[in-house]
C-alpha cells in the first residue's frame, strides 16, 4: 500500500477516523454572526478547539470594520454550541443574523 502522508497506529485511531468520516456526512445547522474583524482571531480558534462541533467560513468578505461569519454546526452539538455562544456573547460583541447570506 502506498504511503499517503499518515499512518493509523491503533484500532482505536482507526475507529476515530471512521467516526470522523461518518460525522462529516451529516447535515449541519447554519448560524451567521456579524463580528468585528478585529475579534475574528479570537472567535475562530476558540470554536476550532471544540473539534468536530463547528466549521467556520466567511461567505462574503466585506469592506469595513465588520465581517459575517458562517458557522456550520453539527446537529449533535447544537445544544452545547448554543451554551458556548451565550457565554461568548458575554465576553465579545457580535450580532446573530437570521436567514441565509
């Protein structure tokens, strides 16, 4: 078998890789946040720390001091995400936008 850049060393790691592949197939729940561009460097790594919970995109980069972030949340983590978002709103200023962008 050709080397493709990584090796799975244990059965547990193999199961985790298979789980991640299954996990990525599920639908996601979209959230849109209007944030200060200067706060993006805090928000993105914060959510990335919760691996598998959310993927973040910038659908339409905008001029000016604000940016719109699209957060695609796994349905399995919706309740936890809502709690984290509430706690984050106490520390950072952002606006939740309803609908699609």
